[in-house]
C-alpha cells in the first residue's frame, strides 16, 4: 500500500464506481426505518461557491451517517430553476433563459459529483421543466377551487430594477431582497394572491410540533405573523357619513383615547383632506412620509412626525370630539391603518402627544402610586386598575377588556377581533421565466381556470425580452390568444407568471415520486418518506420559503393528499462562509473558488475543513492554513493504515486487554464513538465530532509510540473504527482505505460503530476527606480526575459542607489519589 494518498486518482475512481453501481439510489422498504435528508435546492447559477460546499457537505454527512446507522435514507437533489437571474442573463447576453439554465445545471451537477455527495440522481427535478411546473399549476388550481387563490386590485411593492412586484416578505427595510433597489409601495395593479392568512393560526399553533427547529426561526415567524387579540371599534367622522374603524389590543383604555391617527396611505385620507384649508400642506407632508422606509417610520428611535387634518372624530363611548392626525408611525400593513391614540399608556402615542402638545389622560393606575398626566415622564404600560373610565372604574385590565367588548357589541359600535401582521402572499410576477398562471380571461365567463387535462400551460420559446415592466408573454399572440374552455369564445391567457417561491413550496414532495406523470406525487411514497427528518439551509428564508412551504403542507394535509402536517421536522440553519470577515462576493473580489481547492487539495480535504472550522450554525471565516491542516490530518490517517496494515489485516478482532495502555486506548475508542455519535445525531455539531476523531487518531499514535508490546487485535479494531467514523466526512479516502483493509462491500454500507457504556467509565478511587485534620467523609471519584475538579466535588458533599459552612477556607491540601484536607477557620 502506498504511503502517500493520491486524492485525485482515488476520488475519480470512487465517484465513477458510485455512479455505475447506483450506490445511493433509494426505494421504499417497509421493513426499514426511513430517514429523509434534504438541503434547500440551489438556483443553477453555473458555478459552486463556498456556501454551496458547506451547505451540501453538511447534508451529506447526515445522510451517510444515518445510512450507516441502518436507515433507508432519501437524499435527493434538484434545481430551483425559474427566476429573474436567468431572464436578466437572457437580456444581457442574448441567450434564451432555458439554454442558460440548462448549461448551468449541467455544470453545477458535474461539480456536485466532484464533491462526492451521496445524491440519488434518479430523483433529480428542475422547476423549469414542464413535467414539474405542470403540477405547480395543478396545485394553483386546487388552491383556486378552495378560494385560496384569488385576484384583486391592490397597492403593491414594485421593484423598479427587477421590473416586477414583490411580496411583503421580499421587501427588507424598504429594499428589494434580491437587488437592494428602493421599492415603490404605492403602485396599484391587478394581482394574484394566495390566502395564507387563512392558515395564520395553524402556522402559529403548529410551532409546537417543531422541536427540531431553532427558536430564533420560530420567533421570526411568530413576529412576522404577528397575531394580536383585541377589538375593532368604529369612530364616526364629525359632519361626515364616514366612519374610521380602528383595531386596538387595549379597548379597556378607550376612555383615554384623546386623538386618532391615520396612516398616510389610508384609503380615506384623500377624500377627507380634499378641499381643506391646509390641503396642500397635508399632501406635502404625506409625500415626505412616503419617502421614508419602514425603519425610519417605526423604529424605536425614529422621530414621530405628524400633521393635524382639522377633522374631528367622535369617541363612540365618551362621545368626545377628538382630533384626527396623520402620522408616520402608523402603517397600513397592520390593523386598519387607523388607531385610537392613548398617550398615557402607549409609548409611541406618548412621544407623539408630547411633540404636538396633545391631551394625555391616565386611565390605568398602578397599586403603589397615583399617576397624573402632568407627572408622567413616559407611558405607563404595566398592569393596574382602571380609572377615569366610568363603567370600567375599579376593574382589572382583563375584566375591563371583557366588559367594554360586550358593550361595544351590544351597541353595534365594535366587536372582539384578532389581527395579524401577516398579509396574503402576492404571487404575480411580470416576468417571463416562471410558471405560467393557469387561468384564462373571458369576456363572457370572467376568470376561468385551465382544465386539468390541458396542463401544463407551456412557456413559449419565441419571446422578446424587453424588461419594460410587463410580462414578455403579453407580446406573444399565439400564447395569449386562446378560447374559453366554458363557452368556446375567444379569450386571453393570464400573462403573469408565479413567484418562484411557489415552485419551492412543494418540491420536497415531488422528490418522493419524481417520475410520476399522472399525479402531483404518489401518496403512499410521500407518506412513507415525509416529513423531511433533517432540512438544511439559510436563515434568510425563515419568513419566505420556510413559511410558504409550511402553508402548502397544511393545505395538502387538509386536502387529504399527505398525512404529515409539517414539511420539515428538524431544521439546521448554516452560517455564511466569509473571507477576512466579509461575505464572499464576486463584486468585492473576495472569493475562494471551490474548483481551485478541489484541484489542489481534493474534495475530502475541502469537506473536512469546511465542516471542522466552525459550528454549522455559525459564520465561518476561510483560512488557507486550516485547509492545509485538514490535508495533513487526512494524510496522517492514511499513513496510520499504510504503516500498520500488514500487522492488522490478517488478525481477528477478538482481543484481550493486556496492560494499562491497552485499557486506556480501548476506553478512548469508546468515548470517541459515544461523543461523535452524540455530536452528529443529537447536537448536529460536526466540528466537535471531527475534533474527537482527531483526538482518537492522536491517541493511537501515542499508543504506538509508548506501548512496549502492540496489541494487534486491539489496534485493528481501533484503526477500522477510525476509518468508519471518518467515512461520512471523507467518503473517498475512507472507501479506498476500507478496500485496502480487505473488505469488498462499500464502507458506506457498513454498520456505524457502537460504544460500550462500561468501557467508557474511568477507574474509580476512594478519596479520604478531612476538615482541619479530622476525617469527615470518603468519596469515590475517577482515577484521572483533575485536581481542581476534585476540590469542587469534595466541597459539594453534604458532610463536608456542614463542617465548612460559615468558615473561611485557608487552603486545600491534596495527596494525589489518597486524601484531601481542607483547612478552614
């Protein structure tokens, strides 16, 4: 056996072997427990970056580990292939998006195989293929049948650079999440929506099913959904037929409402201010506020800006006339876009009232002091009893809430209500490279869904890419002009395409039966595999893809198409790969090309470094020295086998412990197996698992250097287990080593090593414990316990604590392995 590892030769050999043998292809086996590992599928950009290498190496370790544990593992790969970048490339390079995408898929697939990833490529899907998007269209029609897909005219978020509308979730701090352009939010268009709000309560409640998700992600979703219990209350506008409806979580404070505030975007604003004496000034103010982003308007430190409309509203309970203001801190995307302001008990209202000298009235009093408006330095938002509120005086906040809601409902001026920050999902896109919306517009019949037998509605190929803000499909007559399936008259197809997040909201189900042509997926196979046991991807999708996928899964569960209620049981959100502390970016010129690393060091080194350098959920700073360290370690393992193979290859694995060094190495092996298994299976901490393998390799080398007589049987067991433990991380080298050790079947089909709990225990010794020279206790501890740990354990013993309580410890005298004497006074 060569003493030097030739990674180039070995990796090509085994990649070819795995492909020819179909090593990682998977089918249903009802006699075997299943395990579904999935990484978020990539957009086919053409070349892998280091973020890809990290994400997909993580998933590959979990897949290989679970396979060795005896699970029937599903580990598929596909392509999130529709989207704006391909269309922009078409415009820029004069190439069709289909050709651009196909070339990129081919190139990235080749690179994935170079990494030795254990994918079942028979299950490959691409969302731009008609055999996939046919079923995306079918799902749209199913949602439409249930009233969950609808079209309406609405103010939308418009990205002037991408020339398309965006869902609320795709606007980050007023900017497009893709291109960072400032979003225009007052453009009005007819658009298609999915009614995700119908599932808001279920999406919140079922977070309880997601024990394997990071709390941070669940919190982000909870905040985005933003469920609030409260009441809707109607305030009449003086000398007008209009009413302003507000949503408030604190109807118990209605007696403290001293003014109202409208969002500048409120639909009644235009009519209410038209003809007013200060109309021009108000419109100038509104224009100024609309130029602010959401953070400027609503941030904790944001300055509260407002203007008095001159209009009065009537408090429906007190009958008091109160001013109606327009202010920047009220938004249309929460509640009704109008609020009753209670400055004594709301921080933002308090700041605004102070700024514009508006009345403040205390209606909640704490138990321990009496609050008055002139003494308030900030809003009082804690618990207390209601005051200055007539029918509610003396009640607790909760009791006052119930009583005022009953009153509002009896009087017909309000009702109990639940409000959500979440808005319905806008799915229309004014671009070509996406799934066509399967709808026909007929002058006689209105909106007509395309019959199922006519699916897929295929994208035409003869399209001119203008990037002018309307779908290029609108200019393709042979696509647009059609006949109505209901009346047979001339009609027109919908020309908007779907948001690409629709494609990725159900792909995990298509993997279970990707070849199926008659159904969206096979229910038996979907129910066998689902839900995904381990899902891996970026936290940036917490309120985009992850929320949308959960919505789809719940809908499909309601339709009886799948048993699982949640798509992903466990979620790992990996950190970014940085260079010199900054995110890698071609535009910044700070990238490390994975292909160069693969060419110089090989796939196993690249994988090992990127998995070892940081915990999976943390950002990783690229380090060339770390790569070289990973290379040295793998070569060290290779040499360990090469130099000892003749000694261990022919011996049996039955052995006896002959001396202390044998015993120590045997224990270190089982501790390593225990810790590595736990790190992968329970904690997902692959970096510490690799560290334990490194420590075990060091222990073997130390054993070989120190032992006067080598226990060949023990050495065989330890070396073979090291190769097995390393297999998920360095699949090519370990596959080669396994054959060198004389085995024919793939190492990735072997059983994961088991540890012996008894073997992990340290030898115990009995320590005599004295306090001021008198024996007070005897304690059993591990023979190799560190001195400082021993002292702490001794002081925790009940008999010892009784004799040192209230005394100062002067010193602790330790006689190794025999005695501890505590001197106290």
